[in-house]
C-alpha cells in the first residue's frame, strides 16, 4: 500500500503491516517518509484513542496542513479495541490517496 500526494509517495508498506481504523489506513512509523512531514500545532483528543498529533505535508514546495496524523500515547483500552498496538502509526486524509 502507498500513500500518495500529487504523485509523490509519502509512505509505503505491505497491507499486512497497516492497521485500518474507522476507514483510515494507519502506516507503521518506519514506512513513513518523515522528510515530507512537519509538526502541526493543531490539537484534538479522541475520546478512545487519546491525543492526536497532526502533521503538515510538504511536497514540491506546497504545504498541506494537517493531512497526516498519529496517536503516540494511546489511551487504556485502545489497543484492545483495535486488536493491535497502533501507537505512532500515521494515517493520511484529504488530498492524500492510499492505494495498492
């Protein structure tokens, strides 16, 4: 599976390494090309996952704010709810395409 923004691969891993939660594919931390990501100051707390960490993605000089996110410190019960530990995994949305 690959996460693409304007044809640029942002993350890539076998589907078996990804976790699908609420319609979003979460990529393992090592599969994400961090050179494209920078921290965002946007904050959000999911009632069952915990504090969300947002990233701005920059490709070819164009920035896309809050197009990637992760949960680094999961709330108790989150791993059991999903069935696997997804702490630090990165998901993408809005403008980012995830495909085989």
